[in-house]
C-alpha cells in the first residue's frame, strides 16, 4: 500500500480479495532487494523549502507543472467585489514568480502543463463550457468551447509538441446525444483541431465526467471510466495517419472507479484511481501488454479528495489529499520497487486544504496547495530553491539551537560582508541587516510559533536554513 504516514518503510502490495476474471489487472511481482529502512534520499539536507507564494490574496484552486528547469503555476483567484474568478498563469524565474498571462475571468478546475517554453491551460467557465489557453505560437491565446452543452472537467497536456485537452460532453459534431462522450482536442493558436470527437469504448453508455490526459513526443494517453471500468486510450500519428488504440480492455478492482489520473513514468503510462466511496486508492502501470498494480491504500475513516502524479529520474511522485476531521496532504515516492513517504508538507495538520498538485523541477518534487485559502508552493530539495549557484566552495552556515524558543546564533567559517534576512513560511521578509560573518545572535522571542527561513547571501553566494520557533 502507499505510505501515508511520515515514516519511510517498505510497502506491501496486497492483492484484492477477489477480482473479476476479465478485469485485466495483474499484480506486479516485487523483488526484495533492499532493506526495509532504505531511504530514497541519502542526504540529510533534503527538506521542504518554501518558495515565495505567487500571491498573498485568497486562492481556492491551483495546478502546477514542470519540466527540467521550467516551473509554471495556474491558479484561481476569486475577486468577489468584481464578480470575477481570475485564472492567472505565473512562471518561476529562480527567485520569484513572473506573471505570464491572465487567461480568464471565469476560472474553475484549473489545469496546466508545460513543454519547454510552451504551456497549455484548461478550465471551466461559469456556464460549464471549457476554457483553453496556450502560448504555443508565442502570444497567449484563450478560447472558450462552444459545444452547445456543458463540458466537464477539461484537463491539459503537452503531447507530440502540441497542446491537448480532454473532457466529457453530451454533444459530438454539433449533434445532440443523451450520453456523455470522451473528447480530445488540440488547439494551435486560434485554430481548433478535433483529435477525437465523441469517443466511446462501450457504445451509448456514458463515460465518467472526470478524465485525465498526458503525453510525450510520440503520443497522448487519456484515462476515463465507463460502465464502472477504467480505460486508457492512446492516440498517435503513424506515417501521417491518426491511430487510436486501447491499452488493455478496461480494468477495475471491486467497486466502481472514480477520479482517474494518469502520468508517464519511465515512458510507461501510470494510472491512479479511487474506489469504494473514495476510501480506497490504487495505482497501476502499463507493462508492455497488461496493467499491473504497483500500490494501494485505504482509509478506515474519511475519504480521499484527490490524487495527482509527476515523475522524474528519481521515481514517481504522488500527492494525496484526504479528508476526515480535516484535510491531510501526503507525498509519496515510488522508485520502481518500493513506496516511501516524504516528510509532511502541510503547514498545519487538519487545516483546510482545497486542492493540491505536484510537479517536478530540476528532478525534485514541487507541491502547490491551498491551505486556508492561501497559496503555498514547496520544493523537496537538498538546497534552497532560490539559490543562484552551487555552494560546494562557499561557506557553510550554521544556526543553533534549532528549534529555538528565542535566541539563535548564526555562524559561518569565513568573515565578510553578508546580507542576513529572515522570512516567513510564505516568503514575507520580516528582517534584513548587514552581517560581517563569523557569528551573529538573533532574538526571535517576539516571533509567533512556526517555521521561518534565515538566508545569508553576498555576491556569488546564497544559503538558507529552516528555523523552527516554538
């Protein structure tokens, strides 16, 4: 099962009690090759570093995407006085967020994906029409769907160098239908190109309202549900001709599936979904010609709210949001053999978290989430995400005692002129002074309990340490 506690331990892949003979899902064999206390990160310096928040205003939904050194975020910012729900896209510069576009004033269920400098965003407007924005041709272009009926939960992906989207709708080619159908579209600039218009696996049976799409340079992959089964469809271009194929014949566990998600890990599609009233969570990967279960988890109380995935060379990262007496976020890493729990990313246990998403930036996971209507972005890394260069030849800063009740001493092996800053968890600058190196005592007794960051920098050097005030 997936690990949802703060302790890294070996995962157990447990077969369901019974499965339909035609469910198409196999249990992947596991090889015990490493001890139970193996950690996916060898450095004790790995921790969650808070990036400055893109906004201090209230945010209700967010999505984040990354590739290489590119990191972008798309979020919904309500502005009640103007009767607007702004959809804003921002890009991480390495030290701050830079606004790329205000793509919509009616933003629900934002989603974003990136491929180099190209981005694609999707959302629902107030009338449940899809919204779609991209900068594939340089300037941002935003489009609203006109399929004469509601389109549900559009999702975004870059695939084959083009921006794609998936959604469910009751209309196809302008013709009415009483059944929901799968739609895949690619919009380039101001042109609308239908990739798959009204797809079914079982004719005249509604597909689930929630779909998800991902892709690479060769194909797109879309996951959706129909007749309580899970399906994954692949679309590609072979010799100039569009080809569609199903990966497997549909599969499920014991209960109707819900809220499917899809990502690519080591070139293979991986799907996650929920069952049994969203109290059970499953993850499976496509292994040449069959789906194999690689992880599962269940809750004795409450339910899972969402699951999102992203992958890197380190493994598959999964962020899970669940709810019992309050919202709880857990981040898990699958390294191809075992599951591990990363440390808690949430600021306060049981606080109100409306959405959580995960991306990979320079091979490290980045989680964006809204907590008590504030937007937070955190990166799990061995160094501060705002550092400007490698620190192998620079002074090593120490802060002790940590945690502290009041006085904390900052020391460096080398003297010199440094700027010393104290920032809050959200990136707000609380204190700044010139520091001559060696040692400096700071009095934090007037600060409220919580997490703070002390940064020391001068020309060519920057280093940050997380401080806990109790």
